């Protein structure tokens, strides 16, 4: 899809305006209610749907199909990110009223870093078609690794700070408590970071690790940088509200990692087939409608089986309780 510089600028301005509205509404620290989180989650999903519908009208069915496939894939992968966000919030004991501010700025950092990843990925793909082999192999490896992690139940581990975060803490120092939403304060005559800034950096930089598999995954569905960027933007911008909406339900999605591994493995195979096709080998390619159908089916089945698996222990516990006669 040929996208002019004007369209790019208008898109960035439009997304920036939406982020500004989101920031203005949540500018005052407060506890986010289920109603507020649910309302804004629906708003972001509707906005993504309208954007996809606009692509359908203005650019045709293929770009729209690629956007929806990419958006659903990135959204499902971002739900897995929430597990780590929960661990980060717990490790740094973030007060509930500050969590929405932490997530907002952290997600903005993640969006900027992903834009850099997308630009680099698009440049590499444009110059070296064989990179699809690498992307495909990496996604298949990541799919297998996800299965191993799910079996080992690694989501129960504590969050470990990365090297960049440790270096920043060592260089600037960290205050002993939260100071509202301030990022820096003076302590003993020295300017130091607050725990608020540490948590924001933790969320923003940790997302880079998730981008290592999510960016190749969406490039497996479309090679259009504009669609890749917008699908990532809409998936990330609704992540903050989704955190508060389904935070308590995350533990019930016990089969999510298995579902994501199937999706990543499927896209990895799709990339390898595409690379073989580009190399002149006559192999079947997987269409966008098929990709979209597989992704949606896997997510639906994963959700249903997760809920069934969680209900079984609950029912067993209820059955084991002694009956009290009136």
C-alpha cells in the first residue's frame, strides 16, 4: 500500500491527539474502576475497528484484512505482557492510584521504541528478502520456548530488573519512597530518581523484549510499515485500560501461553513459506483470510479451555466441602 508522507503525518497527529485526550482524562492520580476501564477498552477497540473500516473503504480488502490480523495478533500478545506488568507493580509496590499514570507513560515509551524496531525491520526486509527465513525460524523457536515456559509455570516467578534499569538506578540513585507523580526529587542535596520513574522505565524497557517476537510476528502477516505501525499503536494504546479490566482474570487464562505459541508457530511457518516462494520455490502461501481465521479460532478455543480448566478445581473444592444441615 502506497502511503504518502501527508497520510503518515496525519496518522501520527491523530494518534497523538488520542493519546493527549487519554492523558488529560487520567491526569489526576486515582483508582481506576472496572466501569472506567471497561468503557475505555471498548472505546479503543471501536477506534481500531473504525480505522480498519476506513482502510477497507479507501485501500481495499487486503490492507484492511492485514490490519485486523495484525491488530488481533498484537493485542493477544500484549495480554501476555500484562502478566509481567502485574509482577512489576507488585515488586515496586506501586500505589493503586498511581498505576494508571505508570502504565500510560510506560506504554508511550514502548510505542516509541517499537516505532524504531518497525522502521529497522522494514528497512531490513526491503534490502534482504532472506531475512524472512530468520524471522520464521525465530518465531518457531519462540513458540517452542513459550510451551516450555508454560509447563514450568514461569509466570509465578518474580520480576528481575534488566541491566539498563540497574545501570540507571546506580547512576542516579533512587528515592526511598514515592513522591506523588514526580519523576525526580532532591534527597540529601542530590537529584535522584523516584520509584515512579523506575517503574515507568521497567515497563517501557521490558516491552522491548516482547517486541522481539511481536514485531517479526506482524511482519509475517504484512510487510507494509504503515499497517504494522498502526496495528501496534492501537494494540498498545488500549493496554492500560485492559490491565485494570482483566487484571484479576489473568490467572484464569491458564492456556494463553499455549495459544500464543500456536499463533507464533503458525506465523513462523507462514514466513518460511513466503521466503521459499520469494526464492522461486513453488510452495503454497497462506492467505490473510486464512491467517485471520486461524488466529481468531486459536484465541477463542484457548479462552474456552482456560475457563473450563479453572472451573474444574473450583467445582472439586466445592464438592469436598462438608454439608451443613439446617
